[in-house]
C-alpha cells in the first residue's frame, strides 16, 4: 500500500505502440494502491505520431492522472525539468513508458522507505539484480559506465544510468540540470548524492521492450556520459 503521496512520472516520445501495454500495467498499480495518495504524470515530449491522442483517449478520464505535452522534443532533461517543476507529492518515481522495469516494483520500493531515505534506486546492475535480453554490446557499455560513475562518486552504488528511481521530491527541487539526453538521469541522481542524499538500492530486473523502438542513440549517449564524467573528475580532482 502506498501511504505517502507519490507521483509516477513517465516520458513518452513517439510511443503510440506502447500505450496499450502501459495502460494495462498502470491499471494494476491503480487497482492495488490508495488512489488518494497516487498521481500519474504523463509527459508527451513533442511526439510526431498520435501518442498524445492515445494518452488522452486512455488516461484523461482518470482524476489522478495529468497529461502534459511539450510542443517540441526536449529530451529527457526537458522531461525531468517539467516533472521537477510540476510535482507536488512527497515522492516521485521515474519510469520508462515501455515498462522495461515492471511498474509493480514501485510497491517494493515504497516498502523500503525509511524516515531518512531520500532515494530508492532501481538497480539492475546490483549483484542481486538482473538484465534480460539486452544486447551484449549495449550491456558492456552500461556496465562500464556504471563502474566509472561508481569510482567517480566513491559510493557503493551499482546503478547510475537507469531512469527507474524513487526520489523524495524536496531533494530534487533545487537541482539544476545542465546535460542533454539520457545522461540527465545520471546527472540528477549523482547531484543528489553529492548533496548528501541517503540512497537505498533496490535490486531488480531490466528487460527489453516489448513494443515500439528504443529512442536511445548509443553514440550520442556515450559522448554525453563521457562529458559528464569529465565534469565529475574535475570536481573530484579540485
């Protein structure tokens, strides 16, 4: 049961193929939760397909669901900034629209919350976590990036690059995001850690998407992560 107020925030960009599946998974959360304490925030990030219309058709009748549309694609950093601005619940959890992390994991994450917990980190790269179906090349890149972040941040945390994290909202309100794209989820997480946030890791499973196509551009993502790592190295050095 979700007792503390919580927003489930989800970015969507040309995700019309995934919306029926997303709706079915979120229906399970709504059926299991106290709706008075749960909000859903769906952000259409400038889609060029009929994502916004399908979101409206499937979710607009829900009192606790808000649909936001970006007129242009602002990428993940724009999504995060929108959520940081709009979120008014005690906690917020970020979730991919393709449900590569099972939304039902959210209940386990909430159960881990203690009075001093600021972040519950969905962690497939934890020794007790698993990754299913991801191509070996992409998995190698992800493992390498997470290992480098672990060294730079100097914390015994295993997953830095995934979006699936539950935050105490007050801890992210004053975070300034300067990166672009998928690396922004790492920037938000790491800046919270550097500000003293208390993190609990939740080992979980990351699977491949069932519908639609991945929006990540590997080369751009690697470049952006390397730039942010260089920034962290300078902080660590000086």
